[in-house]
C-alpha cells in the first residue's frame, strides 16, 4: 500500500504519451498539447505530494480496524470496551493516559495538529508516539 514515486511517475508519463498521440491524431495544436501537459503535470505533482504524506500502512489499518463503530463512542473506556481483540485490549490498557487520549482523538478524526493544540504537546511528539506505538504493537 505504499506510494512509490518512480513507479507512479512512469505510469503517468505512459498515460500522458498515449493521450498526446490521440490529441495529435485529431490535429490538436502543439501549444495546447503543451499547456495541457503542464497543467496535468502540476496536478499530478499535487496529488503525488498528497499520496506521499497520506499513505497508511497495513498495520495501521489493522490497528484502527479493531474498533467497532456500532454506536457513538464518547470516551476512551467505551472505545476499549468495543475491542474484539483481547491482545489489543491488553496492549492498550497498559498505556498512559496521554497516549490513550491521542489514540482516542485520532479515532475521532482529529489531525495531529489539532491534537497538539488540545493537549499542548508538539505535533512531532504525537507522531513519534503513534509511530512507536504501532511498532511496539506490531512486535506483539
């Protein structure tokens, strides 16, 4: 599920070459083809940048996928009660309250920046905690 720059760029260029052949076949002006190329290239770079930073690993999906959303969860205890995996429950039950708060806020859809503002800690600290947590959980 990772985003590979080279592979994505190669696929984009192949698609773009095919598109340009079709445009030339229908006698499109070269300056318009070039404008379209530049527009598409900037759009591709923008989406690629998003893809690079938004890639979610399989272990994170599995980690967050353990939570059931059958009813609205209003606190961390309810979230823990909904877990179907006993190992995950035991793992999370041993964590400090700050880390549990971060997990709960992530579950609710908060960004790291929003969590940082609410809990008065740095974004880097939040991201490091989550990274270490996933790594530690993966080992169990």
